[in-house]
């Protein structure tokens, strides 16, 4: 099988994008895992673009473990840029499992996307029981074996938990991430963010992504972190979320809808032989 695809990334959070609007490519879970494997093509997520009657296109996201994901902020921004190159329309609407997401193409490869409202009820995240989502009181340990208790749970198309700590580097995200992702509190697993508030408008983060592992950047994690910061009175309505590779700007409007803005890469066309 010879597949025409595109490779793009948002702050290093990278994607293989397959356009199914003209010619449909069906892949098994094993084939998706193979494409995402860093020893083959390699990406955090695989995205299918499909036809839609109600928007520019419909998107399906698959994590590198082959499982489907409800939302992907950086992936949505990348596809918006891809469709802009086709249509030259700066306003793009894309349908996801999280609803119709509006994106705007700005200059210098900057794309902004409205992710929508965060869900904070225990059954919306979802959690396995009625816990206080603002503080789950989950214990994590730093590299000196010191205990930290906390965790704010939020759903922005997929489940997230954010731990606000004094020093990110003191916590081993590669160890903590999979432990929390697979905690029985989260029946659909979760994304895990370790965050440090620098000031009211800046948070530094490291992210373990559900089904993908340690990632250079994660759009929905940035949205969830900014919302958790506001919820805990740590930040303002506008917050920059800083990853190792750069920043995403998050704005929470008066209706509590979350907007994310940041760079996307150039579009690279690739061929995949399966």
C-alpha cells in the first residue's frame, strides 16, 4: 500500500495527516501503530481528514498506541493551516468528536483555534466516582521522595490532570505519567501535566500524553493547564503555556470558552509504503 500523507507539527508535537476526502485509506490499529513508530515514519498522532457537510472537513485523531483520541489542539491547528493552503480562506471550521472547532489563520504560520468550554464535573471528565475535581488529592513524589498531593482534573475534549508544583525538574514525568494515566480513578485514562506557575501570565509545563507518552507539546494540555490555573486563582484569563520547544498562548473569553494560539510548521508531503 502506497499512501500519500503530510507531516506537520505544532511546537514539535508532530502528526502524520492522511486526507481521506477524495480517496479513502483504511488502516488497522496495527498499521496506525507502525506509522506512528519512531523507527518507521514516527509521530505523536495520526490524523485522518474526512468529508463533512457542516464544516470544511471532519477530523479523526489516533494516538501512537492506536487508540482514538477525542481532541487534539495542535493537530487541529495544523489541519486548519493545510486547508487554508487549499482554499485561501483564513477562517476554517473543523468537525471533531468535541464539536465544530473554529480556527483563524494569522500571519507567520500562527494559527488560533477555539477549543470550547472545559468540563469540570466528575462524570464529564470522566472519573470512576464522585471526587472533588479541583483537587483530587492524588499523591506524587519528587526525586527526593518528598510527597506532593493535588491534581486538578479537566476535560477539554479528552481527560487531563494538572499538578501545580514548585519545580518541574524535581518530578520524573516519565515515571509519574504512566502511573497516573492508568490510575483506576480515570476509566478512560488521562493526560498528565506537571506545571509551575512563573507568574499570573506564564506557566511552564511537562506533559505525558495519554496513548502517546512524553510529548514536546500538547495543545489540549495547554488549554487544560490554563483553565486549571484560572480555576485555582493562580493565573489570569490570558496565559502563556511554555513547553521545552516554545509557547502556546491561551485566552479564556467571557463565556469561558478557551482559545489557543501558536505556531505550526511548514507542510511536508510524504509517501508511506505499508
